[in-house]
């Protein structure tokens, strides 16, 4: 969905039961305004490589799994 608007991405995730993983602060705002679903994982490590993001997600897998399974949680920031 590269190049799609944030609202379109949000709606697509909502319609398909997806979790949004992003570096875009706008999705944090959507999460506060609309709540879940969809859930949002916000990557907060600044300028980094794809390998850095993959490493972060791998290292935090248990926290991510708990977040996804928590019916009350809507937003997770990873740094």
C-alpha cells in the first residue's frame, strides 16, 4: 500500500484484522482518536536500517505477542 493515505491504510488494517507497524506518528494520533482496532506498533528508533527494525521486532517479540493478544491495548511504542 505504498503511497496510500494514512486513512486508507487505517481502514485496510481495520477491514482485514491487521496490526499497523509504523514509524509514522500520525498512526499514534489515529490510535488515540479512534482506539483499536486496528492496533498500532510505533517504531521510535529514528533514522535506521530495515535490519535495525527487524532486529528490534525480533528482540521485542514477546512484548509484541502480549500486546496483540491484549484485548484492551491499542498502541505499543518500541524504542
